[in-house]
């Protein structure tokens, strides 16, 4: 029994020391200010709470935790999605966050962090939709419209995985924000919106049956933060993401925002 307890104590001590060493190994950014830009239009990752008017969401919590552990001060700013990647590339901001899919063509303009979330693209429709249940049956009915935000993964999946590969297809109704596409779907102005599984589950679960996800995933994607090319923040943020994954913080945030949160 004594040897067992001693071994157990030694094991616990090793784990504690290893964890402590890992925490101490995180870079210290010395309290520097970091301008983080977002769109505030992709709930529950980042959005404006209609009750309080406060900007909240999964990405805000994750970034605040990174700031605490890496010792930097966040200065949140806002811009539209269509301007964000270029603005970060031009060094107007230090970091961009808005559920940005890691893609090779975007890497030509900005650097990405390691992935902090993996998701899949699904079809979001009204709760009483029966005219189609997959991309083929949607594409076959030329009266059906899809709402999308230009330049986003859902837009390109709509063009190349659902329709005919024509980015100017008149069946794609372009709207300024993802939230606007969801509102257009609710009102009947469009018949389909493509969304990542995380946001889609949140939207459908909180819609009271007005909306639902259908079919199989159309594409898998990973989200990352973006930086100006050559930014010295990439390595520290990656170290922070690894720490948040390792101790379960990211899983807790996903539970908070995608399961427990009620608008």
C-alpha cells in the first residue's frame, strides 16, 4: 500500500509539474495591445446580443482567454466580411476572427493560426420544406433560390457543390451578412442557406422548429484566426490554442455557446 501511494504521489507530482511547465512555456507578450477585428454577424461565434447590445460569442471568449494567458490587451474593432481579409493583409489590424475557413488561396494574402474548430457545411432550410432534400433535388428545381454572402465558403459550396459552377448564377441571392441570409430564408425570399454545422445546429435548435438542417455534409472545413503575412503573433497564438485544447477550455466554450446558450 505504501509503495502504491508513493507511486501515485510521484505520478501526480509529475503531471502537476508537466502541466505547470507547459503553462510556463507559453509566450509572454508583455501586455502589448493587439487590434482584433471581427464582423459580429456569425452567431454563436461572434454576434451582438439583442438584449444587452453587447458583442459576445465563442470567439470572444476564446480570444479573451488567449489574451489572459499570453499577456496581451485586446482592442476589438469591426469591419465587414468583404473587407476583412484585405484589411488584415494591409496591416490595418493584427488579427481577424469571424469563423474564417483556412484556404490555400487566402494564405496568399494572410497567415493563418492553427485550426481552433472543425466544422462541416450543411443545408439549412425552413422547417416545412419538402421540395428537396439534397443538392441534386435542389438544383433540379430552377425556381429555388439560395442565399449567400459573397466570398464565403457557403457561397463557393453553393456554386460548385450545389449548382453549376457559375459564380454569377442568378439563383444565388447575395446578401451582406450571414445573419441576413438566415432572415431571408425565414421570410421566404430564399429557399436554402448553407452553413457550418456549429452555427447551423445553434440556429435550428433555437428556431422553435422554423428552420432545420437536412442532408449529408457537403464539405468539411477548419476555422483559424488570420494575421498579416509574417506576423510575430502567429506562433504565440498557436501556442495558446494548443494550451486551450489541451486543458479542455475550447470544449467548454463549445458546450457553453453551442449547447447551453439560449438567446
